[in-house]
C-alpha cells in the first residue's frame, strides 16, 4: 500500500513559459457515472505513475464575510484561495506531510504558493476548525511573499477520492474526483447538517490543450460537460439548502 509520503510530492517548479501555456479545464458528470468514467479513463489513458489513487483532505479558509466564496460565485477578476491539504490511501484518515497552499488569480494570470508545514496529518485531522492552531497557519505564507489580511479563518473541511491519469496522446494530466463530501464546518461561522456527498464528480485536465482532448470525448456520452467548479462553493451551497 502506498504511504501518504508517496501520494503527493511537490513537483519541481515549471518554467514561466510552461506556466503561461498550461490550461486547467474542469468538467462535471453525474456521480452515478463515476464507475463508468473510471473504466473509460483506464482504457483511454494510462495511470499516473507518479501519483497513486488517494483520498484528498482539504481545509478551506475564508473571511467572516465569505469574500473568497463571493469572488468565486461572482466570477471576480481577482480571486484568492487559501487551503490546507493532506492525502491518505483510499479509505484512510491521513498521515504524512501537510501542505499550506495559496492561489491568487488576476484575470488569466495564476500565482500559486505551497508551503510544507512542520506537522503531520494525524495531528491536524482531529482538530476542530475553531482551533487557534489552524487559524494561525495562513500567517506562514508571509515568508513566501504572499501577504494576507488578518480576517482568514478555517471554514470548511472536505474529503474526496482522486484518481489520476495521463492522456498519452496530448500529455495532459487528468484527474477524476468523486465522493466529494463535507467533513466538518467551523461552527463559529456556519451551521450545517451532514447531507452526504455532492451529486456530481469532477474531471480536470491540465496541459496545453484548450479543449477536452479528442481522445477523451467518449466521456461526453456518459454526461460529461464543461463547467466551472469550486468544490468549496458547491458544498457550502448544498449545506445551506439543507437548512431550508
């Protein structure tokens, strides 16, 4: 069985030219079609030899006024995303390294900072989102030149299953994310019930292609469609609907 340390390793920095050319495309499909999608991807692509299948655990940060959520919902020109992430073998609870990540988008330009935290996943996973230790983690981004205001708090923890592939015909990296589920919320700012996973799965491609690679178009026959997708926003909206 793969360990968490082998599940995710920071990749070497890409050249500015590669960063400028790489396209990140997102698609959704009904969650009921995930098994079919996985079989198709296994036939059409090869498994990613660098990253095995894993559960991805993520804590998303936001302001008290949910500015990050609003930026996503309003498709703002400027978007900021702060999260803490770790990995586990499928069905595990997390062990090994934990990463603090910040993404900022200004128009089509994307900047990303990733910091390896000096703590293991099994010390992070049990903490409540109101824990001061979690609240202080974004401060570590300052050393990387990523300056934030003080109003950032851990709001939502989620988990999903990620399967990774490589499209040999284009070199694009392909991921299939399913079982996207809210694990906990920060009860200082949110009240929510456990309503189960999202009814959709997400397929993401990263590479030079500006459209879905032709080799992957059989996925369209099972309901795949291009759509901007934020797991954080989708889960918050699903949780809020459950209260009405």
